[in-house]
């Protein structure tokens, strides 16, 4: 009783298919990722349903995906022994767009072929992505638990229609055969397939099998060739490192994994591996490299965290997962709350992603705090490499500003090494001192020899010396530390407050009167160059120095902006 019917795709599917087939696809190989991940989902579903109905396994309980090809017929087949599809399920699931993600995606299409091609390239289109490489797809399936005469064959050329027919099928699960287009024949090659599987599906926990081939020497001067042995071999690792328990992973394995994802030749400085449960569930495996990359200060540089959704690779450098100031962090986030076909645009808007970013940020900060508190040598290595970029966080990450401020280290007028924290400084503050004093300059020597430090040196007050380009900008976002205001010694009339004794105050007031004629003449002479000319008590040896208005930009910041062309 073979029944056959021809049905039309839902209008949106037809539109999507047209786009898939007519767009220059930037990344055709993702079709394999999509089909393998569907096969893996189907196995997960079977495993779940079989919890209550073990009979569904029939006599075949070893779940797996197989990828094979027939060179002569120019076909590629992906088959699984998962849950399978009933005839109605094939009609419903392979003829409509059920997923909200795809519908959102469709809404974003502009009609402009070039833009759309780019968008679609970043986006998985699930099952329909098979039509990137195939001009005909045949799906044969039998749902677990149904009798063998209730199999289904679904086929389509990816135009407006598809056909469904009853078939007899012994094997449970689904096999999807792609009749490859002329330009996609390079997938009829075991090496090519393995490399794509390696790239995208290595961490699928299910074994992905291919026909095993062996080299056979040629006889009678004939060249040798690869021949199939008739066995299957697993071509992926079949177990993602981050899905394993921490105690089962050696440091060596972590390091190897790090090297593989970072292309770094050195082991990482620190790592963190956690499974986060709760409203948003994800696993994070994050590394801090030992050395900063050359282009670390390029804020547009690719971020280092890869996104997986349920162990399926989605994208490299998922910027939305990490704040920009932590762009040096490498690793993997594997989420179970995101759709597989999430695009970069959707990532930016996702609440789950926001929660993941916050969680990852906290983790990385704890990792750094742990070094700061317990491994001071490691921490100073870290700080020498990444301290400057960390400071960007003061401006970028309000929520963690205080945590970040605690991690900062500076040189000071009493310490040449970049090792003084705000807390250290506070602990050494003089009786009556009510501000943390700092100076910014291009170099350490420039900061140390600044005439603005004279009065502080005379009074034995420590001043933090800040020489990173980012300091001036970053310090704009930090008005105080632990209740003590930060005060630039290069700004306005430094008020030494209680640190100034009565005689000094009186001398300062008298100086204003005594030098008034001189000051007026200087003001007149400098009227286009200086806003004000004042007598000061801040100088000890130097006759004069330049300062900035209290609310003004410092000279260093002004120079930096000028260099940046602003
Ligand atoms: P998604 O995987 O996001 O649901 P797809 O377009 O990749 O979207 O697949 C559409 C649907 O087709 C799936 O939800 C599933 O119901 C069905 N399907 C696809 N491949 C298989 C398969 N190998 N076995 C069983 N069902 C499948
Ligand atoms: Mg899918």
C-alpha cells in the first residue's frame, strides 16, 4: 500500500529555500553541522523517551550518527538511529517553519540579496541548509516504536513542493541523502568530511562514524589506493572536554585544550571550569593566557570565547559573552538555553546571554582576585600583561567597578614597581590626609620629576604615579576608593586641607597680596594661553608649573585626545 502525496511548503519555507539556493552562501559547510546536530537531537529525544519505554531501543541501543557518501551517485548520507519521524511528523516538521528563531530571522531579511546572503551565512537555517549543497534531498525515516511498514520517504528539490510516501523500513531513525550539486562535489571525500566534522562537531558527545578506509598497496606496479574495510570508525572525539567532571580532567588535558582553541604555544596562566545551574544554565571553561596578544589594544579585535549550544559549535569570538575589557580571555561557553541557530544580532539582545556575560565576568574577576590574594608572583605577571586593559573596565563595567578598583596596582612616589594598590596606599596615608593623590604622565621618570610633586615630597605624602595611556580616561570613572576621594595633583589648587599648617596657610594668603601686581602682569601677558595665574605653595624648588582647572581635562588626556585626532 504505497501512498504518495505531493504537498506545498509553507510560504515562508519556500521563501527561505529560494534564498538559500540563490544566495552566494559564505559558509556552505555549515549544512553538515546542522544535519549532524539534528541527528544528535534525534538521539537525545530517543534517549529521553526510552527512559519510560526501553522497548523503543528495539535491538539497537548504541546511539550514533553515520556519515557516508557514494561517489558514483554523487550522494552524501547522514543517518542516525534516533527517534525518527512518523509520516505526519515529516510533513509537519520538514514542511513548515516551526522555530521562532527562524521566523525572527526571516523578519530581518531585507530583500537585498547581498545583505541577506551575509545574514544567512551567520545564521543556521537548520534542515533546509541541506539545499545549499543539494538539488534534491531524500529523507527516509521510521519513528521508534512504529511497525516497519510505517516508514516514510520525504523528498524535495527545494523548490515549492515536497513529496511524501509510505515505505517499508527496518532501520529505526532517519537517513538523509543529499544529491549534491555540481559545485558541491568536494564533499564526496572522506578527508574533507572529516575536517568539517572536526571543526564543528568534534564535541558532539555522540560518536560520529564514517566508513573505515585502509591503504592497500597496488599489485603488479599498480598504484596503491584507499579501500573500505567494511567497518565503521568514530571520527570525532565524542566527548566534549567541558562536559566532563573537573576531577576527571588532568592539567595536561586542560592545557592541550587551551592550546587547541587559542593557537597559543604556552600553557595558560589560569583557568576556571564550572557548570552554572539556575535560571540560565551553562558551562564555562575559561582561560587567561600567559601573554597578551600583540593587538590587545585594538578594541574591535576578535574576542576569544567560543559559543556552543548543547555541545554544538555555534561561533567563534562571541563578543556578546564577555565585556570588551576582558577580550583577552579564551575559552568555551556551552549554553542549553539558546537556540542552535542564534545569530550574532540575536545574541546581543538575548537575556540568557546577558546572564551568561555577567556570570562569566564574575568568574574571571574571581580568578584574578584569587591570583592577587594567593599567588602574588602570578598576579604580577598577569598585571604586567593585562593590567592596562583591565582598567578599561572602570568605564565599561559599572557593576564591577569596585572589584576592579581593588585589583589595580600602581607605582608611587615611594615605590618604583607597579605594586601599590589603593588599599596599600590608604593604609599608609598620613594623619589628617583625606585624599588619595595621583599624577598621570607619559613616563615614570616624567611623573617622578614633576614639579607638582614637590610639596607632597616635602610633606612625606605618597603620590600614585600613573603612566598607562588609559589611566587618565579610566580614572574619570573612579571618584573615590573605599570612601576616600581620588585627587589628581595636577588639577587646580590642590587643597592639602588639614595637612597644611597655619603658617603655610597664612603665607599663601600673603603671597596672593604681595605678588598681585606680578600676577596681573603675567595674566595680561599670557591672556590667550592661560586662564589664570596664581601664587602657590605647592612648589618647593621649581619657580612655576602648569595645572589644569579642577573640572578640566588634564594635560595628558588633552594630548591623548589630540593624538587620536579629536
Ligand atoms: P531544529 O533542529 O532547530 O528544530 P531544523 O530545521 O534543524 O530545526 O529541523 C526541523 C525539525 O525536523 C526538527 O525539529 C525535527 O523535528 C525534525 N528533524 C530534522 N532532522 C531530524 C532527524 N535526523 N531525526 C528526527 N527528526 C528530525
Ligand atoms: Mg536543527
